[in-house]
């Protein structure tokens, strides 16, 4: 049975008790979470968040680069000032390389007409998949990417986390004070020395 066939029935039950229509568009905690699309992760329950408190941006692997368009909109138009990057154990992004995935897509296209096959090959060759082999390193890289990205607001707090799919626990792995806080701290250090 296709999952979409249950949508209307399940939605009727949800809508009967729905009482969140009054929530404002900007998230109440000014928080944006970037995480993986993995179906085992429930950001709201695992972090004690309520509907309307945070933006949740999901993609394969929880890549900050892949999520950046949403991060920019969330910060500039909807007031978020904190970014939490969550990667997780047992992630599918650790199970392949980009050349393997490209090869799979191209082999699936072999039966297509030549013009379609060429377009598929060209498109998949131009894609970046952001796969990784080092979980902790991938969190550090995403936090570093965000902290060095001049389009991220200067006052943004950026943290990196790992969610353990075996036990549901999270641990902080990378923390970054905003560029604004670092400037203030550097100024304070200079004043203390003088």
C-alpha cells in the first residue's frame, strides 16, 4: 500500500485537535537546526522542542553547505540567530563515495534514449553529494564552513552535535561563539593587556 493513500485520513485526526494556527512564522527560540533526513531522527522530541520553536532543515547527511539557502533565508528574513548542526551515527552518507553513486545513476540510465542518457550523465557529474567517512570530522567541517562564511550573520552562535541513533542521546562536538562575540572578546583581551 502506498503511504500517500493514508495522508487524508491521518490528517483528519491531526486537524481535529490542531491548536497551533496562532504560531508566528519566525521560530520562537531563534534557532535553526540542520540535520539529516534519516527517518529515525525526531528533532522535536529528542531535543525537547515544541512546534514553532525552531526551523528544521533536513537533507542527506545534514550538510550545512546543502542547507545554506535555507540558512540564509532563516537568518535574514525570519530572525534566527543560532545554528545547531546535527549529524548522526550510522549515517548512510558514510556508506558510499560520490563516484559509486554517479556510476549507479549512470548505469540506471543506460536504457534511456541517448539525449536523456547524456543529460543524466552531465547532471550527475555536476552534483556534489557531501558524503563523508569521518563523522566527527564532518561536524567540525560544517561548523567551520558556517563560521567562516561571511553570509552568516556575525552574531550567529554555531554549535555542532552528534545524535546517537542507537540510544537517542546527543553530544556536543563543536562549539563556536559568533564572530561578533569573538571581536568583543579580542577587544576585551587587548584592554586587559593595556
